[in-house]
C-alpha cells in the first residue's frame, strides 16, 4: 500500500515510464490543474514522449475581448457599481482595465461570491449593481441561485453581465483539430462535479479520445494521467473518473436544475477559438430583466486583442506560454499584456511563476 | 477559478446558508446547490457555494488504481 502523496507521485512516474512507448499528447482543461501541474513540477517526472498541454481552462482568459469591453463600458456609468471576482480586475480591455477604471473613479468592488454581489445591491438601493458573471459550470449555478433569489426578493437594482461559458462543446472543437492531434483529455474536476460524466460522451464516442476526470493534488493528477495512458495502451476510450469523492457519474442534479431554470444553451465567443455553438449560457426570457445587456442596452462590439499577444494561441493549445515572444519579456504578472498572464489560473502566469525550468 | 476547498458544516443558519469550517477558519457558505445540507457534512466550497458533498466511501476505487500503479512501477528497472 502506498500512502504518502509524494510516494504515490513517484510510483505513478515510474509506472508511466514503463507504460509510455510512443508519443502521447494530452490536454489538461482546467486552469486549477494547470497551476497545480506547474507548481508541483510534474512535467519533469514525465517520461520522454509524454506531453501535457494546457487548454482553455481559465474562465477569465477565455472571456472574449468584446465581453471585457462591455464590462468596462458599464463601469463608466456613474449609476453602476461593478461587482466582480478579483481575477477580472486587471484583465486588459481594448483601452483600459477595471483596475485602471477604478483608479479613475469607476465604482468597482471585488466580491468572493455572487451572493456578496446581491448583498451589495441590497445595501446600495440608490445604485445599480452589475455582477460580472464569469466562470464555467462550477460557477454558473451560483449565479443562477443568486438570480433566483434576487427575483424572489424583488431586488430591482441587481443585474448580471453574463459571461458564463460551458466546457463540453469547446472540447469537441479541440478534439476535431487535426493539427492539435490530441490523444486524450484530463478533464476538469469541479466542472465535472456539476456536470457528471455523460456530457463528455462524444469525445470517446465520436473522436476516440480517452477522457479522465482528476482531482487537483499532484498525486491525483498523476493518477488521472496514468489512467489516460492505460486507456491508450489498452486501445480503449471512455470517460473515467479518478476523483470519485467529488464527482458523481450523474453530476450535481440540483445545481443542474438551477442552471436549467435560469439559463439556456447559447453560442459563445471564446478568446482564441472564436464563436463555438452551444458553448455558452444565456438567460431565459423570464430572467431578461436581470440581464445587464438588456437593462442597459449594450451589446458586445467587435474588439481588438492586445498587439502581439498570443493568449488565443495558448488557450487553443497551439503554443505553450514560452512560445509567445512577449512572455517574460514585455508581458509579466506585473505588466500583463494579455489575460493569460493576469489571472492566477492563466497558463502564462503559472508558467512564469513556477515553470522556468520547465520549457516545452 | 474552479478551485474548491473542503469544509465541514458546523452550523446550519438558514434554508440556504450554513457555517463551514476549513482548518481553523469558519465562513458563511451557501448551500443552495446541495440537497439537505446537514450538520457535519463535508462539502466542497467554490466561490462561496457548496457545490457537492464529499463521498469518502468512494475512495476505494482509487485505492485499487494505486495498487495497479504500484504493481506497474515495480516493473521498471532503475539505473
């Protein structure tokens, strides 16, 4: 029996050395995985031939430039307080960021949950509070719960700028990318807590790709990668969970019901990947009164991404952070050019902070 | 962003609220997303909301995987 996480990591590294006999390229889809992998230096333990590339798993990073700009335009209005998770604060829009807008007088508050944003609306009845609803399936149910509460309690000065995106459809786009030529996906742990395993079915069924949900500790990630390699070795592909304590096969039904009550599937624009059908959420008509785009009459306008920034290519797995000419050069966590260097879960930020000996 | 931290529910404060403890820290969390939140539940908390009740009994599946990994690791010749 192996008990210590460190022993488990080393045992898995040793098992991988015996299992990997040809080039294998997997993608980790979750930003929290990306950070954990860089921070723990797992790549240094991989045998030759095994590579793990980061995907579009940082919600702030995949938020399209035009969506960031919409948020910034709302922040210019004196009657609006923007309530946002802290990660959005320094993301550069076409001309400024929320942090800069705040320095110039905009009302921007960092909240730790959607519930705090609603509380802020109750405490400031003379202002409109717009919550920047960013995040994947892990986060969107909280937005849904709070929106239902606002509706129930008739809080009229609360609205959501809906930036939520959903994961399975974008994985199909990446699975079909012949240049990327992936061998499988390390699936996100907590998105899968909500979704369960079934929504990933097309990845093995249509594209023959092994998929494994993993937890976030280094040993849990190594277990997930080992399962991916075992599927390849055995010539099978399916969706497996190496994180059963947090992921039921059917997901979190209550959270999914909340999502279905408030949202419906919609197309969404992803930085680096463009418009992807069924990869976003929009409010059902009954909740449009809480839709900030409707209430304040704005729509996302075409926007320019920062010159030279290759976040889009990083998010799509086309290059690794070190492949961007701006990386650690003009673009650092102190002077970020693109969102992947801003967000604590961005691949570039993780590579900068932890991965200097880890060039790919 | 999809970071979630295990908490133990130490007080149920309302139909959709509870106090969760992680280490020595106690925070108010929302329980809208889980069924029948109860005292003593171990839950994963993300952005202020409990997103799932942790299921320790399921860990045995993973123990079997680690046994397999250990067996495989023994097949490698080390320098």
